[in-house]
C-alpha cells in the first residue's frame, strides 16, 4: 500500500473503533466481541508505529495515556460556566416556579436531570475533533486537562456522523464510579495495614469520597495513571453559534447521536407536579446507582424562554438545583463492643438498632477510640444520629439528648482486653488502647499467623484464615513457627482435609523457606514495620542477628526509620518469646540474612537515587522492582519526601503519593521508563 492507501486504512480503523467504543461505553450495546475489537485496535497501533507521521492526534490509541503534564495552564471560558441557585424544599421550588410562570405567562415544560456529584468540565471540538478540555474553575476560567480527559472512554475523541457544527462546546460532569472508588480504597487499606497502621489511622488516610477523588485524578500529571482510574462522564449542555435547536432536551439527544454519553434518566416534565414526582422517586432510588448524586437539576426546556428569563450575576433564572439533605438517620445505640487487632490495638464499635441509610442497612459503626466516645458523651441506650461519610462509611455524628433516659450513666471505657482479660495499656501521646498479651490473646495470635502467610510476606497460598483457625483450635499451632512442624498425619485427620489439600499445604509451607530475608522480617509482624521498613532494615543490617543487637540510636540512623519504629523494634527483640520464635524459624531453615547476591549490587547506575513505588505493574511485581533498584545501587523508600528522586507509578497508584509527588515537583515515571534507566 502507498501512503495514501495506508492513511485511508488508518482513518477507516479509527472510524470503526470510535463507533464500537460508542456502542460499548455509551450505549452499553456492543456489536462485536472484545477479541474482534482488540484486533481492530492492534492493527491501528501497528500502522501508527510503522507510520508515525500519519498518526492522528485524536486516535483512540491515545486513550491509554502516557503524556506527562507538569503544568495545567489556566484557560478563560468563552461562555461563563455559571453556578446554580440551590433549594432544599418544595416551598422554595414552588417560589422558583411561580417566578418563571410570572415572567413567561404560562406553565413551561421542564427538563429534570440527576445532579451528578463530580467535576464540571467544558470540552471543545473543532471539525468533530476534540481540541481542548477545561475544568469549571471559578466559572470564568479553569485548568486545561485535555490529556487526562482524552483517557475517559465515554468522551468521544472524534464525533460520529456529519451533521455536527464546526465549532462545538459540550459541558458535563466527570465522575468516579462508586465501585472504582471502593476498589481504590480497598487497595489503599491493604497498603496501610501492611505498614502497621491501626484502624483510626487508616480511616484518616482513606479516600474520602468519589467526587474529591475524581477531582484529584483529573489533576494528576501522568495521564496513564488517570486512564487506570476509569473515570466516567455524562454530558448535560451543548453550546454552538451554528445550532438551531428549540429545546434543551432536543439538543442533548442530538449530542447523544454524535457520540456523547447522556444520562438515561433525563426526563421532560409538563408540570411542577411531575417535577416533584421525579425528585421524590430519586431521593431513595439514587442509592442504587453506581455514582453519587446530591440532587436534581430542573431546567426550563425552551431555549427561547431561557433567553427571556435571562440570568443574575451568578446563576441563570431558568434553572435551579434541588439538593437532597445529607442522609442521616436516628437509631438506638444498643451496645459498644471491642475488636482486637493483630498488633493488640483495641477498636470500639457501635452496635446499632438496624436502620436504613443511603440505600443500605446500617448495624455497626466505628467509634475510633476512648476520646471519641468521651467527646460525644455516648451512652448505651442513647438515640444517636448516624451519617454515611461520603455516602460510604457509616459514622456516629451525635446524640439526641432530648431522648436520653434520665437514669443513663456515662460509658466507662474497658480497662481489660475483651478476649484475654489482660490489663490494657495506652502509651503517652497515642489515642489507642492496646492489649499487651500478644502471646496468649487469641485475635492477636491468629492475626499474626494470618499476616505471616500473606502474599507480600511468606506467600503460603495453600493456607487460609479458616484453615489457620482450625489448626489453632485443634492445638496444632500456637504461633507461625509451628506451621513448619506440621505433619501429614496431623492434618489429614482433621475434618474436611483430603490427601491433595494436605499435600498442597505442606508443599506451600516448605516452599516458603526460600522467601528472602526482607519478606521474612516483614512477616514477623513487628509493630510499625511494614513492607518498605522491613526492606530498609534488612538491607542496612543484613541479618536478623545484627538487627536484634542494634540499639535505639543505631536504628534511628537508618534512613526513614523514626523514633516510633526504632522503639518498637527494640521492644520486639527484648521479648524472650519473640527471640525463641526466631530461633525456631532458624532451625526450620528460613532465610534470616541476605544472601551474597542481595548484598552486592550488579552496578551503580542508580547510585544516589531514591525511589518510591506505587501501584500495579505489567512486567514486574513491586517486590521485583524494589530488588532491581537495590541491585543497581539505588534506594527504596515507602513515602514521598524532598529526598525522593522518582515515583514509579503503576495502575491504581496511591492518590496521596501522586499528590505529594506533584506538590514537591518529584518526577513521576512508569515501569518502562524505569527499566530504560537500568
């Protein structure tokens, strides 16, 4: 094929891919299989690699991201992005309606839309091609985020059809689906647990809500990470001097034909009564959606009437937002129970009379610590107000004192462990109480054993929580060191165990003896020694014997090891029980020192450079990347600081790390860029 034929072929592939993207992501009605779609995309990728001079900047291959944006320039909106007046009552909605009727002389037709709790965006197209995307900002000007918006698959890069205007601006809402948000938080929680954080500390660092996370994602420097966040969008407004639609509803439906995703629950209402019915319907129904909504937008449908009604200095007179009040519920605090974590941390939990809240039945809520309970003056039998933080996490926000029984007494926080009855301790400067009996307290023992087998520790996949509990209850194991003395005859006699499962367990345990020292150190479950800290300590001291002899001052000299971690390590190795466990692990053949290959770097290509790793990668695990950094003379750290040279970011990278890297102007690179360095 000559160049002209190749270009025609590429254009045809782009047309087909855009069409099938539209069928899949916008209409949810695909016409071809994923395999057939991938074949089209791979063919286009091949042609673009072979003929980069012919590649279209709006090619669907660009959606995967890869652009690094250091700055987001400020852009002035051609047409001001106004805010809406809000109301929280039908009375105020009636007043809005009466003002409209008085101005136009009759009851108009309205359009009702779900008010998506996301980020307002203005997207400009020229000749059907996406040219620029700008956030709302202050309504007069916003930040250009074009590269990041291009990664969102429900936003067309090239419009469908041939009847769209040459110049077109569309406005809509970019949001993060709730299931995507929950998955990000689950991964972040796992990461924080591995660092030894308690529940209160974890809750403080979790992402607060999908809206804020979507806003933060749109301002990430690496569009590849933005693509991995799977943002979504709904269009709600169209602007162009070339358009001649008579109604808002008509313009939005036409935009859907051009490839934009329009909310399927958009509805025309011929009376205020129908508007109220729509509002009442979605007040409860909205919690079944996979995106957050905080109200309903009501617009006069006729463009002619919109022009007649005009606008105030800040908002149009032809539209209003009916906002739902924050979802709260009153229920009875039936009890306060206490959970014991693997580090001995005590977490109080409210047991509530079941109540419907934000579409789910809430029975429990975290009460954080003793100070929180005292501050709220929570008492058993109180009527309490419960709210869902970001409509995700239930929390107790207050007490209805008018309903408190006169005979109620202040709640006394427990002084002894609810599991083993040991006297609780609370260290100076800490909000959490701890059970110090780590050798006999069941939840702590089980928690430590479960932590020991996890993927980033000893990775004994053939064991699981239920199996460990069964072994413990049968008296076969009292610590994780006991895994290594289990025999075939002991396991096979237990209920539910067959030959194959028994052999798999023993093989998994045997294979774990080859796990390198840094992961063994992490598996020990020393408080505050997470995966990264374990790597640091292992590579600094080289062996468990050197580490256990280290003084508090020597530990503090290790990069990024603070006093809190140093004190915990010293305390761990002072305990004769822990030293006995370590000796047992040594006898069973576990790796308690770095081998020669781990100690001696291959070269010094990364000498003087410090890396932080976050996310999931295609070619290597995070452990493998950390090993590569050390092998080439570099350093790993677990948190971003001014000393960090690079953040290696993969899919679902931690948002807090990305944000801090941007703030400190630390270069963010992907896996391939790192591999080129070595």
